[in-house]
């Protein structure tokens, strides 16, 4: 008898576990139209427009200027661009107080 009882109890536990695997379709449904939407959006983002329309005209190019630039590059005579700063750093005094240990940092400085 104990063996039969354990078989019945095991079958009941197995049935309860399998019943937990069934869903009502809220979590995943094969009929859900939005299933795979992220994948479709990613694929659409990777497709280039074969006939792009720009707000501004495409600037003219000059083959002569490009050839001169390549020649300067090959000779090591590249014209260095002007240095442009995107921000300024105020290195003047500070009106606030400083609280610091003066010990070494984690980098050893």
C-alpha cells in the first residue's frame, strides 16, 4: 500500500507542476500581433533609403582638391586644422572651501 500511495502522490505533484506550465495566453500567445516587434524595428532601422531626400543641397565636390590632399598626405605635409575648443576651463581661484586629505589617490598620485 505505501508504494501505491507514493505513486499517487507523485502523480498528483507532477500534474500540479505541469498545470503551472499552462498559460492563458497573456504571457505568450502565437496570435499576438506585436510578438517580434522589436526584431522588426531593428531590421527596419538597418535598411537604407535608396532615394534619400535632403533638406539642403548636396555640396559640390572637387576632385582636384581631393587629389591635392592625398598628395600632401603621402608626402607627410598634411595641413593641420586649427585647434577649436568646445568648452572653457576656469583655472582661477575658487571661492569655496576645499576639504581633502592630501593623501595618495587610488592611482598613486
